C-alpha cells in the first residue's frame, strides 16, 4: 500500500470519464470545491459534462482523452501524475478504474475506487453489462488500496464479492446547499404544470434508471390515489426508463397525478 504522509493533505487526482451529468458529478464537484486549494483536481474527457462544468467554475481540470476507450488516456494519466506529483488516484466509474489501475502500476500512486452504485444493482444481476462491469471491477484490484462506497447496500455488495471489510470505507453522499438560493415560492411550479393551488406536491429527482426504483414510487402513488386525492408526483430527470415510466403512468391512469 502506498505510504502517504498523514500529517498533510495528500494531492488527489479524481478520474471521471463519464459523459453525462449525474449524482456522482455533484458529489465530485462538491469535494473539489471544498478541498484545500491545489489539493484535488479532476481528469476527464473533453466532452464530459463534469469537465465542462469544472471549466465553467474555474476549477482545476485536466483533459486526458476524447472518448472512453481513447488509448491516449493511459499515457496522459501517467504523465500527469508524474509531472503534477499526485499521491492518490480516485477513480469514479469502471472506465476510470480500468485506466487508473494501469496508471497506478506504472507510477506506484495510491489507488482508490469510488463505487457510486454497484454494477449488479445498477444494471440488474442478469444483465450482461452488469456482469462485465463487475468482472472488470474485481479484475483491476491488483494495485487497489481502498474502496469508497456511498451506501450500505453497495458496501454489502462489495463484501459479498469477496472484498475485505478493512478495504472498504462507507462515506455517504453530501453536497453543500445554500438555503437562500432555494426558491420557496411554488406558484411558478403550479403554473408550469397546471396544478391546483391546494395540490400536495411530491418530487423526486435523479436518473430514470431501474436502480432508482421510480416504478415503485409510481406504484405507491397509485395506492395513495384515493387516500390522498390532492397528491401530485413530479419526476425530474432523464434516462433509459423514461418511456417505460410514462407508459406505467398512463396504464394506471395517473396522468394528472404523476408528471415526468
């Protein structure tokens, strides 16, 4: 395991090769914004949503490739680690972990794999994609120092996969919110979706993917339809399940109760 001076904040390079903006993006941005200056930077893809947001905010970011399988990623990572003298590499998804595991072998940098959602839970246990991602995650552990998970469910999945409890740290997601910036007047929301003034609004924001369980939420709204007639549910997000969720809403005749 790499030795880091415990008396100082290590210099960390977070690697995120995702293209879209998600919950893990907000987490990464919050960590970088609240870290000591010059101690955490991000490496990502040129067209990645997190890279563009980092650039907009003026935060330290390095472009290491143009697509997830870009062979230049490894060379750029190794060069970046050596030139900037990073001490820890924190990978945020399976593509990042793949390249990061090789970069750590060449540079002897400390390697962390942050699991924002375990692949079998994210894509389904029977999914080929989920099985491939899980296999890649476990096969790239030769030089791994530590896992970070954001939920107890993911921590248990890692343990079930044979990872020692001592190599896992559970750190729940948290982002900085400024209460004054939150719009308290809901009138604009009621006007936008043509909701009555006495409507009881429930909202859920996130990726429209199976692991988020929006189908269960819609099922719950159906069961509450007659018990809480003023209840309206707003689902905020995009994803592969949008059409399926919209079809479920129509099938339950909840068009005026649920809005995606």
